[in-house]
């Protein structure tokens, strides 16, 4: 189980680093938005490239922020049933939900979105707006985001199995296994 917990820690670390980048992107998107608005109103100039950059940053922090949010146990769940369960019941519900719903859905969405990216890449898709950005790089964010969420699901499964075997306890605030 130690190698699996090491894998889980590696996935958690990767998603923590990506989450920190996403936190920075929120600030960057706000800065680009404010700067673009100020330039538009002060000088009557606007750029489609800057508008699209905002959208791209938003897409990146939504798609990659999902795995970070899941890692930190800040995702949405229906707690009316969850809170009525014992700690072991919660671990089992998390385990079953992740294995039966989250990971398969992420893998399906990755598989379905991959051709969407490949087609855009093959034709070198660009924005139809004047001054717009390339489109194909941002289309890679969709399958990559679902892969990262599926990997975080694998990490959570490993931690739940270890907790059910009483090898670790889980810090409910941040979902970190505590030795």
C-alpha cells in the first residue's frame, strides 16, 4: 500500500501545483479584464485577442481547478445523506461514488473531447475574430482537465482504501492522509 500512497501523494502534489497556478490565473484574468476595459473606455481601443485571453484563462482555471477543488474536498456534494453516515460510511460512499461515477465520467469525457482537440490541431484552428488567438491550444485543456480530475479521483480512491484499512486517517479539511 505504501507505493500506492506515494503515487497518491505525487498526484496530490501535482494538483496542488496546478491549483496554485489556477489561483494566479484568476488574478491575471481580472487584471486583463480591467486593463482591457480601461483601455477601451479611455482610448476607445479594444482587442479581440485580450478578450479571448480572458476566456482562455477562465477555461484553464475551471478545467484544472476542478481537480484542485476535489483534492481539497471543496467540491459540491449532497451532504444531507452524507452527514448522516458514520465516518466509515462516508469513506465507502466516497469510494463507490468516485469509482462508479467520477472516474468513468472523466474518462468518457476525455475520450469524447480528444477528437475535438485533434481536429482543431490538424487544421491549425484560429479564432475567426480579427486579432484573435489560436483555438487549438485551448481545446487541449478540455481532455487534459478531465485527465487531471480522473487522476485526482485515483488518488482519492487510494486514500479511502488506506483509511478503510486503518492505515491512514483523513484530515477532513484538506483530504490529506495523516500518518
